[in-house]
């Protein structure tokens, strides 16, 4: 059974929590600045193309062939033999 009044109470409660978190965010901008001003963030090193390829794709297995590719492999063989290819 559905209780609309319960849904309304939950919705009002959630909206009140959202308003409170927004108000807290507006009140404390100085604290956020102090936290980020402690020290500079270390810069990330960019990987070259070779490093990206070797780390992510070298150990991954290939995906299995789809039905279309299996069909095309067979069709290609028959087409070449029929058309002197």
C-alpha cells in the first residue's frame, strides 16, 4: 500500500538537508581556501603514447570475433576462389 503522506515527509526532509548543506557551503568558503593553500599539488606526469599503449593493451586478451566477422572470413574465402582472387 502506498502512503503519500510518508513520501511527502521524506521529500520535505531531503529538501531541508539539501538546503542546509548549501547554506554550510556558503558560510565556510574561507575554510576551503585554507585547506587548499597548505601546499601545492604535485603535477601529474603525462605518459607518452608508447607508455599508454604498453601498459593498458599489452596484457589484455582480444575480444572474440562477432558473428559478422566469422561470416565474412568464410565468405571472403569463397568469394576469392570464385572470382580468381
